[in-house]
């Protein structure tokens, strides 16, 4: 599901990669995330979620908490997916010391 189908009140997580993903990396990440959000659950309850990869480096993941709220374990699964993907593709989605140009915040 894209972010367009989720309400504005959805909980979001923003991640910025330490570099722009190649086209093949972008496609692989989107495939992984499509499967992940389709099966994402919290204590057996399906989560209504979506994501968008923008500008090749900025990832937004969102959950409609009015349907079911994510739990710590379910959130950890999303973080582990990004850690695994980053390790496989030499990317870092968790470097808080990076300063990004307005690339990730440009208007759409």
C-alpha cells in the first residue's frame, strides 16, 4: 500500500540512507518492503501500513494506528529488515550524525 491510502493521522517513521540507492537496490528494497507491509502484524493483528522511497534515499514507513497499533516487537521487525538490507547493500539507514541537504524534504 502506498502512503496515499493511509490517513494523515498515521504513525510514521523516516529513514535516510547514507547514500542514494542504485536502481536495482531501490527495486529490491521496494520488493522487500511490499512483502513486509503486506504481512506486518502486531500480536496477530494485521497492520494497515504503507511506505514510499523518495529521491532514492529517503524512506517513509507509515501505519494506520486506528486499525491496529504496532508494538515494540512489530516495530523491531521493520528496523531489522532495514538493518539486514543495509548490511547486504552497504547502506546505513540509522546514522543519526548525517546531515542531509533538503533532498528528503523537498516538496512533491
